[in-house]
């Protein structure tokens, strides 16, 4: 028989509280740990009364009735075993286990074992809370998260990931991740996955296209992280986010900046070229006036004038692209403009192309220059015609479209609201992505004979009119170009075109301010020939000096807009302060948008576009002087 002292030592050494009672309810033995757990005084235990100990225990339990019922149930079933958790009033939790006490093969009583699991339960609760928070953070993170096994199979995906990809977890779990990757990116993704598994770097960033549930391809920025050896994870974790929209916006911004830079260059070239053309056209016409009709010299001069006129047309297209030309906008009914051009467009495209014009209902008014709108439509139709050398169908469609905030955010320069939409659709040869990225650049053309200014002119007109242009095309399937222009209220009264009249000269005093000598001298010569008294100045500051030294009236200031020292509007402002009755006429190869926007001049201000002819200069001067 084992030594009783040894058994008692073992009983006291365990961390569990132990109580043994016989079938009559007498306590056979109990260790000090039991007394400590239940806060039972040793003298109570020494009485060996199970009922006394039970009464002491019941005082500490939150639900004594259910506890007592369970004790009675187990006592009535000598062979029963059980395990449960008891919650005490002081906040502790005890795990209770019970089993029969068997002596000499007979059920002689019951053993009760208690263990303090308070810290364990608190740790479990903290762990569950931590897991809950972690899951909440994962599920509500803006980044999508998924786990991949070393073989490339998807184990799990967060709610954000599933929403981003338009899939359900049951459709993703067990799927080879490469089935979601664009075929052109499979090599990149596979290599990154192999490298992160092989080490030594446990993380590898990459960019790839993933398939959405509806078939779209979305560009994702993400990273693989090797946590295969991390307990509880045992997988490669991938974080990714959708950058499709931000990349599109960045590409639009880059394209817009590139076009703006090209526009500034084109506008500057056109401005300088217009000064030269002004001298060529003006002097050629002056020479022509002194030659007999039919002479060889007159014929040669006529050819010079024709060539200069064609060159002036090219510079006007450059100015339209660069948004540096002065428009004369008014409220236009787009359907009326297009309907008025229907017959001309039909003759323009030829008999092998079917023209289908569809005018949508409710397409209201837009504010634009009518000539520029016609030029825009002509260029679009001509471009579509040239894309169908073997014939086809050309549709010109107008409609009302409401552009929302989402669309406006994705397209630079677009304001949300109602817009008139003009769409030109052809069934021609179409364009690849590289060609589409360059079609609005001046001088870029895919035609054997072409200036490359048609669509660049359209681009400039649309942007200066406050609109937006989009292109969709596919090689062999045609092209669709859509222009959106903001709605404006219809005009209260139709504008009346001024009647043509004969241009006459005058005797008034005109101050000509121009930093380009050939243009200044030409303008002065033309005006003097028509009877005007002319004062000349090669710049803004010199103009103010000349005006200050002149005792008589200065009836008109004819000034270039952009000059090195003072701009034309600045000269006009200072001169008007001293001479309020002086009329103003601006001239330029272009008018910078910044001058228009700052209110120094507007579209209603008298303006002379370079290059000008002697007749054109005389007419604008007379108009400005006679303005009421």
C-alpha cells in the first residue's frame, strides 16, 4: 500500500483543488488548494461536513440554484462524470470536473476537482477581441487582401477583395490565382511569386491586371508577402488595390500637359508667322493696285496672294488648336447648325458613303462661335470620309447627355451637368491605340497627303468652347468621336448680322503701336493713303510718350495685343485714363487666353486678326471709329 504521507504530498502539490466525499456526504479528504480556490476556512473543512462546505460555496456563486441542482443530479447518479464552468461573484471562473470515487471495486463516493481558469478565459476573450478587431480592420480596409498557398491556390479573400473583383468567396477558394491574371502579366506575376517564396526578400511589389467578374480588366498595384512559416497563416499574403482610374487620370493629365505645351509652341509660331504674312499680303495688295489688270506682274502677284492666303489658313488652324484665336461666340441651336449643313455634308462625302444625320430631341443651345462650329463639323466629317476609301456609313448624331460627378472626375476639364453631345461615327479602317494617342497633335497624320491639322483644329475649338472630346476606335471596325458642349439658356432675341457697306477712309488721328517694324510701317502706310493722320510707336512705353507729346486729339489707338514691355490692353488702359474719348482697336496674330480671362478685353472688343489686307485694316479702323 502506498505511503500515506507520499499520497498527501502529491495531493498538496497539484494546482487543482480536490475534494473527495463518501456516499453519506462526509468529506474524506481535501487539499489546501481547494480551500484557497473556494475561500473555505480550514476549520470548516476540518468538520468533514459536506453540507457545511456546500453552504459556504453557494454563497460565492452567481447562480447558486443551478449549481445546487447540478450537484444533486450528479450525487443521484454515482457513475456519472461531468465537466462545466462556474462563475463566481468576485469575477473568477472555475472549471469543475467530477467523477466517481471507487474503492475495492465499489462506488464509494465522488471526487470533485476545481481549477481557476480566470486568466485563461480572459486571455481567450482578449484573443477573440483581437481577432474580431483584426478581421474588422481587414474587412474594412481599402486594400484588398488574400492568402495564397505555396502552390498558387487561393485560400481566402477579404470582403474588399471580393467586392473589388466582383466575385464570391466560394468561387475564389481553391482557384489557381493565374486564372484571374491577364495573359500578358502571367510571367511577371509568376516570377514575383517564385521569388518571394525562394527569398531572401519576403516581400515583392508588382503591378498586374486582374479580371473582374463582369469580364473587365482592372489594373492593380499590390505586393506578395511570404508568411508560409508564420503560425496561423502558413500562406503567401497578397495586398492589392485598384489603380485603374488613377492611372487613366494620370494619363489624361500627361496628355493634357503635352497638348498644352504643343499648343503654346504652335501659337507662338503662328503669331510670328502671321506678322510675316501681314507684310507679304499687305504689300502684295498695295503693289497690285498700281498694276494694269491682265499684266504678267499682276498675275504673279495674284499667285503670291493666293499662296499667302493658304498659309494664313494654316496659321488659323494652328491658332484654333492652341486656343489662341479670338472667337465671336453666341448662343447656337446645334440641331439648326447641323441641319443647315446637311446638304453640304452630303456633297462633301461622295455617293459611296451613306450619310445618316440623327437630330435628338431637346438638344438645346450652346455658346460657341458659329463659324468654328461649322469648321469643327466639316473637319470631323472629312476625317471620317477619308477613313472609308471604299465607302461605308457615316452617322452624325446629336443628343442630350447628363454628365455626373463620376464622369467629371475621370475627364480633365469637364464640369458635371447637362451637355449637348455631337457624335460622328464611321465604319472605316479604325485606329490602333498608338494612333489614337496622337490624333490631336498638329502635323500628325496617317494620310499620304494631309496637313495633320484637321483634328488638332477640332480639339482646339472644342476646348476653347468649354467642351470635351472623346474617341473610341478599333482597327477594322471604325471610329466614334463624341463632343460634349455645356448647355446655355436660349437667347431672348436672335442676333442680327451687320449689313455689308462700302469702306471709306477718314481724317482722324490714329496711334499705331506695333513692335514688329514691317507690320507697323505697313499699317501706317495703308492708313495714310486713306487720309488718316498716323502716329507710330514701336512699343507700349513709347506709345505713351508719343501720346503725351501730341497736343491734338487721338481718335483711335490701333495696338498689338502682346508686346515685350507693355501689352496692348495695358497701353489702352493708361491712355484711356488720360484720353477717355479715344477708341481702341486691337490687332494680333493671336490673343492670349489669359488677357481675355482677366477682363482687359473681351470678345466684343474691336479686334483685327493678322494677317490682314489693306481693305480689312481700313474696314476695321472705320468700324472702330464709327462705333456708337
